[in-house]
């Protein structure tokens, strides 16, 4: 065999059977998940942590909590209960919500860059069940509102478009279910030893909090036949979440303006306040807006949604009555909850950290 043939022979052997310092086991090849797959997995993980913590801090889950703590030392039980009963535990829930928003935003950007990522989001959404599936609802709504996404969607066949719409409708229907009942059903099948109690308690909320001056709070529940979930961060001057089936993203600035988006429309308001009054005026809800609050007189007047506002409120009694959005308003605030009637529909809202003052200052957001 000539030198040339020998060289070619060894070259072929090397190519087909590469040598390395250690043997290569091709059966153990690691498949690295794509960026969108990793984000979806993280989204579901954070959602499950949020659901677990939300369930534990609900007084109706006392029986389950007792079972979880049963085998722990008495001092550990007391410490855990103290944490779960504190405002700090509620803030952890909202910090998880913030993480969910951030992860969802990253997923949206990846789908906009590459429409092929949409199938992965849809697959994860379809394979999820309530209440885990609730995490995909605002994400898909955001996608459907994006111009770049809609232009990509135009290239999708009609059957696939229909699947997207069916999925959005399904998630919307699921979000109207009773969350506690769903969580109770979920955790009734969970072994106590598998419940992530320690992981929950080691969470660190991404917020600054002071007992004297709370800066992050929330309003959640139902109004206008839709879910309400608003996070109010006074330190950052932000209001984020969902109301009337639309995303809310507002920012207030030190020089007295509020801008962003809410109720499917741009918000551009000027803000003025004093110890006795609070006034915003400009545009929101696709209409001129003016809300003038006199804290001493107990009145809220002005206009929004092409309708006059004439509200009387009593902070001590917790009553809010009058006229807004072409209809009667009759609300009662008690023990952190606001119930009653406005916008021709029932209201059932619950407040974390904040109270009726904050509802009135953001009154225009709740007008359908």
C-alpha cells in the first residue's frame, strides 16, 4: 500500500471513529432546550409557586396547612404561620406576578422575532389545565394585540387561526372559574411531603416594603363581568395588570403626568393633588376624562366615557353611591373588600395594602 493510500485510509478511520480523551456515549447526548422552551418552563414553575402560596395564605386552606405543618417542631410551626399571616407573604405573591409579567414579555418578543415559536406557546397552553393555564391568558392577549404578531398570523392557515381563537376563548372561560375551588382540587391530590413549603418561604419579593409606608399593593376580583388584577407600585409610580379584559400598563411621573395604556386605549392624563383634593384630566378610555375628588366633602365629579361623574362617598361608612358611565353606582367597602353594583354589573373587589382611596383615584380604570 502506498503512502498516499495509507494516509487516506487513516483519515477515513479518524473521520468515522473520532478519538478523544474519554469515550463518547452517544446515547447520553444532551439536548439543550431552546430559549422559548426554557422560558415557558420557568413561566409554569413560577405560576405553580404563586398558586401554592396563594392557597396557603387563604384562611379556607387551614386544614391543609395544619396537615403540612403537622410533623414540624412547634416553634417552626409558629414561625411559618407568622410569615403566612403577614403582609410580607402577600407581597411575595405579587412579586411572583411581576416575575410572570417579565417572563411573558420575553416570550412575546421571541414569538415576534420568529413565528415558529408560536406553536410552542400554543402547545404549552393547550396541555395546561386550570388554574395553571391562567398564566397563558394575558400572554396570548398581548400577542394578539401586537401588530407584528398579527402580520405573521396572516400567513397562518385559517384552521390554525381558528385554533388560536378557540384557545383564547377557552382560557377566558376558565379564568371565570372559582380559583380557590380549583386550588383545593389540585392540592387534594398532592402528598403533603411534596408540597414546596420551604421553597415558598425562602422566596424573596422583588419589592421594597415598609410597615409605615407600604408602596406595593393590589386590587383583584371581578367587575364589569371580567377579572380585575391590578398591581399598584407607588414607589415606581406604576399600575400594571388587567381590567375589563384589557391589559393595564401605566406610569406616573414626578412632574404630574400619567401615561400608558388601559382599557384598550392610550392614557394621557395630567395629575394634581393636595391634602384635600385629587384631580386628573386629559384623555383615557377613548374619551376626554376629568376626575376631581374632594376628600373633605366626599365627592367625585367630572366626566369619562362620554358620561358625567357624580359620586358621593363616605370613608367612615365605606359607601360609594351616585352616577357614572350612564348608570347608577352603589358600592360598599368593608374589611378590604368592595362589593355592589356599577356599570350595570356586579362588583366584587379585594384590596391588598391599599384601600378605597386608591380605588377612587383610579376610578376611570373601572369604567367599562
